[in-house]
C-alpha cells in the first residue's frame, strides 16, 4: 500500500467524532492492506513504529523536525517556524510547503515505516544530523497530505484517538465481516501486549494463528485487574468456603521478566547502559521490569534488577509484585508519595540509595519455559514460594493467608491498615491468572478517608476549565473527568472538579493540560457539556467522593428512560495515578453501577 493511501485514511479518521465510524473506516483500511503490512499499520495509526511497551522513540524534538522540513523544501528553519506559528500546527506548515514541491517518489507504507524505524535506531555522534536528513528525505518522497501526518509522528502529536479495543473490533470486522472474533484477538493481545504482532498473525493464519500466541519472556503480559465489593459478607458469599487474602501494598506494580539463558533480551534498555558504575556484566540484560502500564522501567530500578538476579531461584520467569519503598531496619512501609519518587529517569543512583525498594511478589505467570497462567491460584502460589524465598531481602514474598470468614477479613484488614498499607486483596483459590481481565478472581478492599470499606474512583481527565480570578494564575479553574465504558470503548463524563486541589496540583493539571490539549472533542468521549478545552484521554486521577448521585448533565451509564447518568457528589482529588494506569484501566461504568447499588443497599 502506498503511504498516500494510508494518509487518506488518516484524513477520514481525523474527521470523524464517532467511534463506530472509526471502526468502520479502520476495517476498510485493514481489508485493503497487504497481510505483511497490517502490523506496521497498527503501530502507525497509533503514531508509533513499535508496540507501546517498547522504548522505541524517534528522538526528535520539534526544532529538529522543523529543520528536516526546511531541508526537504529548501527553506530556512526560521521560515518553517514562522509558518508553523502562523498556521498553529507543524503538520499544516509542512503540508503548505510540500504543496509547491513535486514529490520525487511515492513511498509505500513499509518504506515510511522503515525510514522512521531507522531514525529511531540512530544514536551516538552525528545522529542529530542523520536523523534530520533521513526525515527530510522521507518528506521529499511524499505528497503533501502524507507529509502533514508524518511530521507529527516524531514529536508524538499524531492523535487520531484510536484505542486498542477499536483496533481489535476493526480487525475482526475486516477479516470476518463482524466483530465476533474480538475476544479471541484480545486474548492473544493480553498475552503479548503487541497488537501489531497479533494482527499480523491473525491476517496471515486466521483464528488458528491466534491460538499459537503464547507468553514470551521480554514481552509484557497485560496485568490482571481487581474488582471491588462493598463489604466482607458479600466477599464471603462470592468466594465460597475458602479464599486467600494478602495485604494490598500501596506502591506500584511491577512485572518482572527474567531469562538466564540469553545474553540480552531483545530491544530494551540494559541496566548497565544507564548505570555505568554498576558491574553486573552481561547478566544485567537478563532482567526486565515493566510498570503496570507496560512501560519498560528496568533502568529506573537497578536495585530490583540486581535483587532478581541474586535472589530469584529460576532459569526463566515472569512474575508480578508491588514495589514499595521499605525500611528493612524498622520494617516500615513508606507512603505512596515517597515510593513514587522512584519512578524517574534521572538521578537514579541517588534516589535508589535514599529510598531503597522492596518488591512484594504476589503472582507467577511463567516458569522455566512454561506458561503457567492456566494453573490455579493455589498452584501458582506454591510455585511462587519455591522461586521467592522468605529470607529474601529485595524480592520478597507477599504474605498470604487462606481464610474463610468475614471476621478474619476484618482482622487482617485492620492489621494491614495499622502497618500503613492500603487494605487487602482477596483472591479466589481455583482461579487462573486472567491476563488483561477484570473479574471476581481478585477483589480489592481499600481504606477510604472515612475508614469505611468504601472505595475511590479512578477517573480520566477529559477536559479543562480555564480559571477565573486567582485561578487564572494556574491556567486551570476546574477539571472535567469521566470513567470508561468497556462495552463501547468510550469515556463518559461523571464529574466536574473545581475545589479540593492544592495550588501545586492545579499547576500540575495545567502542565498535563498543555501536553494533552486537542482542538476538538476526541471521538471516544461522550459528553453533554463543553469544557474550555478538551484533552486526549490519558491521565488517570484517583477521586474520592461523598456519594454517587444521578444527574442529567453527565453521560456515565446514561439511562434513556430517566434521562440521567451517574455523577459524583463533592469529589476531591486523592492522587494522580502517575501513569501507572492507562485511561482504559480507569473505573468502568459497570463497576460504578455496582458501587451505586451498594451505596443504596447500605442505606
Ligand atoms: P487498584 O490499583 O486500586 O485497582 O488495585 C489493584 C492494584 O493493587 C494492583 O494493580 C497492584 O498494583 C496492587 N496490589 C497491591 N498489593 C497486591 C497484592 N497482594 N496482590 C495483587 N495486587 C496488589
């Protein structure tokens, strides 16, 4: 497929504000593409040249892209920047210049993909110049509409608002004429987190191709998610005679991959590269640590990587745990605000010394060459205990009690709270590991400010109201937030938040707003109200509210009959989730419905 054809589709996708149309347009695009291009197209429509979890970045700032545009069309960088300021968008500026230039070739999707990948791979001395000239050459060989979109890829501003579920629906539709294979596609995606790879297997080998997709050490598994229940009695009813309970640590989730049989896992950052002082030798590349959000964080946690190599008794493993700043002398857990300081990309040494992490392992998914996700919780726990010893210092094992009554839940919950933890995780004993899935195999019990067993809501930032009076100073007077409807893959509004943020938090929202601002309401957002400006749904905020109510202005769980949706009463910000959750991992409409029902059950 010529890239110009793909650019036509970009135009169509950009023009629609309805999700079903996105699915339709995408499925036509997939149907028209060659099998071998499907994967590349999956990455390119999300503005990437690799799956999300791979740290493959083009490494070009806006000014470098401006230089490439100047070079392609014999202009000066200042001329490009002037045009950019005038038109307000670098894509439009490049398109204008390209119009008076005859393209010297007509590149294919694979050519452009290959060129962009080459830019990403360029490093070291002289790479800035090389990146600029490679991009300039790509631009010269493309028509003006293609150019408009391509220049947005290096700077991360190609925003078509296409989520994974939309892509998966479109893949099924393109191949079979309906969406029925979406769950099968999703299953394979959950195991590898690589939609391009899964799409290509599917297009080349059909449904059978998907069945061969297995867990791979080095490719993150989409994590299992927890549900919630209103009280311990309900949990006992749901879980049956016996169930497991573990402390819920308030740190960040890590997925640890270890393969001692390789010199280095493919593509990723070796610990030693970023930590020159550390002498781990070739071993350092045998470990990879992914965040909850599947980001490769290995370089930020050299102490954990070292702990894995020293303490974990396995040849190859994929396991999960919660990393938390921990004082081994006093056996004290540090609060989330402290732990989160470790999620950084600079001054790693210093922070690691000041705030050493311990990882409390709570699950194991893969062991010595075998995918063990289909084994039960009981069986997996046994294997985990074999691999992670009780005497470990860094990679520790989470406490795990098999209990059976509401009273035992309360006792353990109170213990966990007095240890400074967040609450409990209750786990079903006969359940497999559900990659990427919510379900009642895991139930979380958290402490809310009232001390009650209620819970907070994870909302997605959808829009911003610019401030009045004192707030103009921050650029933000209020926030419009929503929750996720996983049936329709849409974000539905649930609340406006105007109070309860500190000055610093308002400033932070302003910074986030500047980065995520978009000109129009994103296609996947369902709203009856208009903020001052919309943002790309990416940032997840944990919100506490007094009550869930019904309101005619919010679209969350919209009920046609009553003309109302759900809303939060007296919402306040608990914390920024610091990118440990993707927008699609926010609280769902279904979960909120249950919270609402439980609230009335109590009254
Ligand atoms: P939440 O983020 O509130 O939806 O709660 C789920 C998160 O709790 C998981 O993603 C983990 O990061 C964290 N967690 C803490 N302790 C445990 C545990 N023992 N088992 C499973 N998850 C845990």
